C-alpha cells in the first residue's frame, strides 16, 4: 500500500512539473557590478531549491557538531540506565530462581549504578524496588538484621520523597509477610493496621491478617477476617466452609464460662449460627459448662427441621443433644418421636432419642432405641459405650442385676 501511494505521488509530481515547466519562456536577469547574467526561469528555480537544500544540510551538520558532547553524555547516561535496569531485572529473575545471594548482589549493583549516575538519582521508585528486592533476598537467606535495614531504608525513602502508593503498600505487605515468617504476630498485625482502609480489604492483606490472628491466638478476629475472605471468594466454597467452621469452633473453645460462650454465640455471623456442626459444638460446650438450657435452645431449630439436614449433620446435633439432655423438658418429646420415625435406621438419631427417653425415665421406649444404637458399629465407640451404660442403669432400676452386669460387660469390651 505504501508503494502504491509513493507511485501516485511521483506521477503527480511528474505531471505538475511537465505542466509548469514544459513551455516556460521566462528569463531571470541577475545584475552584479555592471554585469548582467540571464538564465531561464526553470534553471533558476532548480538552483534556488538546490541552494536551500545545501544550506539546510550545512546548518544541520554544524548543529550536530556543536551538540555532539551533549548527545554523547546522553548516550552514556542511557547506557548506565539500561545497565541499572538490567541489574534490577537480573535481581528479580535470580530471586524467582531461588538464587538469593545473586539476587542480593544484583540489587546492590543496580543501586550502585544509580548512585554513580546523578541523572538517575531522582528515580526514587527504582531505588525503593531495589531495596525491597535486596530485603526479600536477605529474608530468604535468614539475614534478618540486614533485611530490616534494607526495609527501613525503603520506607524512609518512600516517606521522604513521596514515592508511589503502590511501592509503599507493597513494602508494608512484604514486611507483614516477613513478620509472619518470623512468627511475630504482633508485628504483622501492627503493620497491617497501618494500611489504608482500601488496601486492608484486599485479599492479600486479609490473608495475612487471618494468618496473624490465628498465630496470635485471636480466633474471633480470625473468624471475622475469614468471613470477609469468603465474601471475596478467596477460597472455594468447600474450603471456606471448613475454615469458617474450624475458626468458629476455636472461638467456642476459647470461652471459659457460660456467659463468655453466650457472648461468643451471639457475636457469630447468622451463617455460622445456621451451621449444624457449629451449633452442635456450641451446645456441647454449653452443656459442659452447665448451661444445658442454652444448649437445647441452640439445637431446637435444627431438630425442628431435622429432615432437611444431611446425615452427618443429624449425627452432630444428635450427639450434642445427648450432652444437653440433663433436665430436658417434655415439649421435646414430639419432635424427637418425629425424628426417630423419619430416620429409623440412623444410629445417632436412635441414640439421641433413646438417651432423652431414658432421661425422662421412659424406659420402655428408650430400651429398643438404645439397644439399636449400642449394637450398631457405625456409631462411635464412646456413644455405644454410653448406650450400654444407660441400658445397665435401666436394668438396675428394673432389679435385673444379671442383665445389668451383661450391659456393663458389653460396655467394657468396647475399645
């Protein structure tokens, strides 16, 4: 396409030249000191154009000769800048390759080239990145003192020169990550707290905060942070559910009395309180702390919709109800009978309902369910042992020592 355009322009110039200069009888007379020189207009125009071109070439040559030292200086500066950039890229590549000593040396080389070139000293962001690369390499080499010195220099340079926000945020996130590697949770949380609100809500900052909170044994803060990460879809659905459940259990285990446990439960996100496994663990903890009424209140919504739960969820709430069966009221009996009718082959449901019937001294209903649970190997050994012990108590109440002894023997044989 470019060739076609040039050909069209060439033909246009040829046509214009033929039209303008083909029949030109004009003369140009030049007078100089009594001399007269006549020349055709065509030749005069050609000479004039040639003279202009010659003048332009001469002026450009003189300008190039005069500016040669400045251009040579610019070339040397550009060469040193390229060398500094190459050293910085080498430091980054060596760091990715695991050659941390070489990466540190390359970063120092880049800073040395910048120091020796006054024109490059004003590039503060370049120096900040070099300091961070050097600090990262020293961190991998476990040289904490020199790493911290490089980090302090980078932060001072950012504060003094007002370098880009990205460099400042990156430096603080890296410092928090290094503090976590050093198992210094307090330092990591302090650095993360200094971040602007927008940066603190980024996934990387939240991940670091989650690790720091868990390391500092702050399960409540870790749970809130994990909830934010889950909303940002930082984990898969299954991983998020498992992590949130684990952290909620840690929060419940941290409670030392029933009041603390109630406050922890009320502080949970509604999604956590709707988790059957979390509610079951909370109920078991409440029962262990002497708050069986609270435990049953937390379990009641799940027993009201027992058919909607998965098998493992029904098993969890069933075991929790056994722990909270002490003092259970009669209003629980209809929903328990409904549950055992709907799931007659699930040993956990039979175990829970049988234990509640035994607590209410409904021994006739309890015996069949407890025998079913005690003989089912799918139930946990502790639950089967407890079922045999309840059957032994039932036999004692019925004055049947032989059957009581048999039940105790069965319980003792369960490993």
